[in-house]
C-alpha cells in the first residue's frame, strides 16, 4: 500500500516542486565543485551530489576536493540548497529517475519510501565488499530507518541528531538565572520572559518558517510532550484535540511574546544566526547546532550551555533525525558514488574534519566510537547533552498516547510532505497574527482527516 500511495502522490509532489523551486530567489542555491573547474578527476570519473547547505556539508565540499578527489581521482560536483529547496529538488529528481544526481542528502523520513518505490539503490553488496567500513559502529537508532520493506539497506547516515536546549551562560549568570539540565517547557518560557524583559536580547528563538522539516520539527516535539498526536490508532485526526491545541497555542504564544521578530519567516538558519549574533538568549533546536556554535570563529564559543529539550508530560522530547546519503537507482556510476558515500560517512572522514578544523565541527551523531573518543568529548562541550538526547529519542513511542505511525517530529507516511507543509503554513499564519491557532488547526484537521481516511 505504501508504494501505491507514494506513487499516486508523485504527480502532485512534482507539481508542488516546480512551484517551490520557481519561487526561490537567485536560483536553487550554491554549487560547488569537488574537482578542478568541473572537469573529471584523474581517472575520468565524476559524480554529482545534491545536498542541504548546512555547515557540515559545506566543510565536506572543501575536504572532498582536497582529499577524496586527490586520493581517488573521482571528481565530485556539489549542488548545495536550502533545506526546503533541496527536499523539493530531490523529490523531483528521484521520482522521475532523471539520473542527473548520483547521490543525494536524504533523511530517515524519505529513505524507506524512496527504497520501496525503487528510487534509491540498495548498498548491501557494497557494504559486504568494503572491509574498511565499520558498519557495527553505526548507532542502531540511526540505521533503523535506512532499510526498505525488503530488509535491504538503502542509505548511510552522514550525521545524526536530536534536539536540545542551548543558552548563553554569561547572560544567565548576569541575571542570576539557572537552566535546569532537564527543563520543562514552563520553566523555559519563564526564563525566556525574564530575559526578554531584562536583557537586550529576545528571550528565545524557535522556528516559525513553514515547512514540514522546518517549523514542524520543533513544534511536533512540543505536541508530543504535551500529550497530543496527529492521529490516534484508528487514523482519526487529532489536530483539534485539547492536548494538541494547548501545545500549539503554547508554542505560538511563546514566539509571539518572547521570540524573534518576523518569526513566521525564521527557520533554522535564521535562528542560528540570531543566536550567534547575541540576538537570542535561548535556542531550542538540533544537536548538530553545537558545531557552528562552538566553532573557532564563533563569537559565542565557550559561552553556551546545553540542556535537554524541554518536556511537559514525557521524560524526553528530542527528535530523531539523520541526514544520510542515498544513491539514485538510475545512476550509472554507483560504484564511484559508493566510494564517496563510504568515505563521507567513515571514521576516517570524522578524524579528518577534526584535524583540519576542530572536533566541534565533526558530523557526529551516527557512530558510537565518536561519542567514546576522549578528544571529541574534550573538543565538543555539547557532546554529553547531545548523546543523551539521541539515545533517549524513540520514534516508535515519542509521546503519551499510542499512534499508528513511526516518527518523532514527523508522521512516517508519504502524505506528510504535502500535509505537513500545508499545516505549517496555517500555523505560520497564526504566528504572524493573521489567524488564530484554533482557526488554523480546524482547517488543518480537515486536511489531516482526508489523509487518515486513506489508512482506515
């Protein structure tokens, strides 16, 4: 049933992709070449990689040219795009099996669907023949969603993450405040209120930008810990349940009262920038944010504390996510693609990043050996909080009540791309003050129930 549902959605999804990409300013984003001037490497082989433009991927572009291409002769041509744009472009590319890109940034949400639809190539044979790739070292929670329904492996994590709370230690000390190691949302809201009133910063930054992987990532963790869910076990939509309404109203009120200006258009990149520039005192977001926050050129390195993601009714609330690599089934260069993927996801690459930059910039969260490495522990002050969050995240049981789907910050069904995006747009309208949360959720409830009815 999953295959048929995804295939049926493809026409709608691709149409949406064309609209999304046409609306981007300045084209799709940055392109970078892992070789010299776009020419093939020493052995005449080149591959094309499309990836999200996060700091770890930007480091990868530089190191690929300097090391991977130099050592293998394989040229890697990169296209880096913002998160919403890259999702749209990859869906368009892989659903049509155009074969333009050999490798793409995919997540633990997309890979099971892409695998079952035949859009990505299995990598089991490559793994079996690669004696140097330490597969048992990969965290089981990160590998869990790299398989298709046939049991084969279709993706390899590049970095894994959960979510946690970051805060400015000096600002808290100045105002006599303390962030608990395991805060509740009420405690975080009170701290944000105090800092908003007493400091020259916004109390908190939270994503408001529409997108199922933008605004809904943190918001869904709030819904979970407040006792809400998208669907009950009968696939009846629950977006207007008391628990879900309370969670969304809390999130929207917190942003409106003590969050960043223009929050309805602020996503991960905007909150990262505000936190780095001392415009926001608290930031609840991805654990891999510790890298840019603690980088050598960060203006706030060494002045950030880390706590667990806030909770209400659950013991933990952090999401579970991995940016992974998938090889397009239509690629004619799968062996070269695997050589790149296995290098980028290897212990060797993590050590190279640490040697070239520092341990805080390592794309961690996928290998146990990295968390166990004393050098990483010393060089990444966020490691303990990040490891605790990643190990505590449970995509099978992330909330108070049972649910018929898998996922912490997403609903593990193909329709969530369009449904989640539509719901996030309604909630962004509430954040902007153009509608109420109740009105937004009533509209969203109807859309969610249409999806739920397909699974009954």
